[in-house]
């Protein structure tokens, strides 16, 4: 038996030359059928006949020696072997499509294509969603999909182009661009303050009705502070618990207790005098709102346009609540009575 190095020709047969054409066509047909769930729809997507798609998949199955699809008159689904092969092929196919897209993007022309964006419910609803109409007006050839998830999605596996994340980010494979500081404010309604007052130290939270939030992992979200220059995380006894920041804010505005909420969530209520904040001097100062994306040698124009647009627009919103109110007071604006639902 003779041994040959990979890629060499044995008996005049080059496996790369003889197998590449059929394999590549078969893989592309296979991916299209798996994505569309139908040989006919895959043929339409590839712009070829259904019989050509079927022949390419059959040749691929013959090369692999396995059956990739279960076919009936009503449906087409992947076999277990097909699922494994799809998981192995998809990253490579995505990279090829990305490379083709990046080459097209180098040509002249406006940003175009589909953009998938992820954010948590609060930041997505309050900050990102209101800006999308302006972005679409400026870049009409870009289509947008906004997914709201409390859990941090995997940008590669979930095919997310841009994600917004809060807090303190650990080192990762993604590029994280700091947008604005993330202020966590302890808030209450004037009605609650009239009846119970406000805590002046973190320790005094134990004497108040606190409204907490449940994280996607099932744990209660701790309240974060900085005391004497050191981070402090506490879990106050909770009178109410929600897994949604909007519901926690509603409970605050109804006078049911105190909650620690991000600046963007409470800014409108503070400005309108519907809520007041306390313990601002202990607010954690090492957190932020981040715009995240995967590292690419050449970002598609639509992603670059979205990053630049959102960065400019979000920073212009003036969501730095504590600094905003400090500047108002320093400018000599009259303090308003806290019982009237404003700032002292």
C-alpha cells in the first residue's frame, strides 16, 4: 500500500479537481434546501431548476455515503446526519457569503442589505426603537430587524450584526464600543416619599419596601453601589419582584416602593416630576451602555452606517441624569419641593 500526502495526485486522479465542483454545488444546494425547507423554494432562491437542486443534493449524499434529508410529499426535513453536516458547513458558507458581500460593499453606492440588531427590552424600547425610523429615512435601502432579549445573544451563532449590552463587560471576542455611562438610580414616587421618606444610606434600604428584578438566569438582580470608593452589591428584601423593568417602573410610579433602575428607564419620569431619586452619591460609576459587533477586517457599509448613526444619536439624548440635574441646580434653577413630585 502506498501513502501519499494530502492534495497529491495518485494514479492520475486529483481528488480536489474531481470532487470540488460537485461538492461545492451540492453543499450550496444542501444549505439552500435546509434553510428554505423545500427543494422548490431552494431552486427559486438559487435561480436554477428544481431537478438541478435535487441532482446536486443526491450527488452530495452519494459522496458522503449518508442520507441528508427525509422527503415526503408534504415536507422536507434534515436527518440527524443532515443536522450534523449543516452545523459543520454553515460557518464556512457564512464566511463565503460575508466575503462576497464585503466585496460588493466596496463598490460605489449607498448602504444596503439586512441588519439584525439585539438589545434588552428596556434599552431597546426606550432608546433604540425610537431612532430606527430616522435611520431608515436616511438609509432606505437597509432593512432592520430588532430583537429584544434579556439574555446576551451569541453574535456569531445568532447571526446578530449589532448588539447593545449594559453593565460591566468582560473581555470577549466582540468589539465593545462605549456609548454612554450607565447610571443606576434608586427611585420612588412622591406619594411613597410623603408616607415613608427616603433612605440616606445604603443600609437604610432595609427599612423600605424594595422592588427588585429577576434576571434571565433566575437570580434576583443585585443593587449596585459604590461606597467609600469600593463597589458594593446588595440584595434588599423585596416587597415586589418583576422580570421586566417597565413593570418595576410602573410599580414605583404607583407608590409601591423603591427600585433601582437605569437612567434611560426613569429619565422621563424624573423630568416630569413623577419620580425622585436618592442615594445618587453612591451610584456605581464603572458601568456603561455598549454597542457590540464582531471583529471584521472590512465592516459592511450598512453596519458602519448604523454604528455611526446610533453612536451620534444616543450620545445626543443627554441621558446622564445625575449630571443633568446637578448642572440645573448649579445654574441656579429653584429647587422644587419633593412632596410636589420633583427634586430637592
